[in-house]
C-alpha cells in the first residue's frame, strides 16, 4: 500500500491522469512505499493514502517521480542533448532515508 495516489504522482510529474498509465503510476508508488517501509522498520504500520502521514506522502511522491523517470535512465545513464550522458547516483534512496528518520522506530541498537 502506498502513501500517495496515482493522481498525486501525475500532478508531481506535471501531466494529466491518463487511465492507461494509472497502473504504471501505482507501481512506481508501490515500489517507493516498499523502500519506505523497509527503511522505517516500524512495529505499527504507517497509514496508507489518502490519510497518510504528510512526510511519508511527500517522500512517496518524490521517490515515485524518480521511479517513473528511471525508465529514461537505462543502465544508470541519463542522456541530455546539452551536457552529454550523466551517470545516475548509485544509492538513490539515501537522501530519502535521511528525510524519513522522524518516522523510523528501530535503529539497530538493542
């Protein structure tokens, strides 16, 4: 279960909701939500959309945008006409982990 809706992701991508793309939009959100769940490692699950925690919602949308655009970055390389090819970051979820610290319950030290 994701923390954002396909409509929210489409808005963040600056595109109208296209029923043919709804399944792909949801898949990007679900992938991002799995990363969020894995990192926050909670004993009580976060509330899914539409009543999701604001922080989980924002990270889910931003990471969903990255998943959506990853289709254009095959093999970790992003091509641009003006600057040539750019290599995508190796750990693309690291910055989101830092954003999610307030939602994290377990930190590995018992």
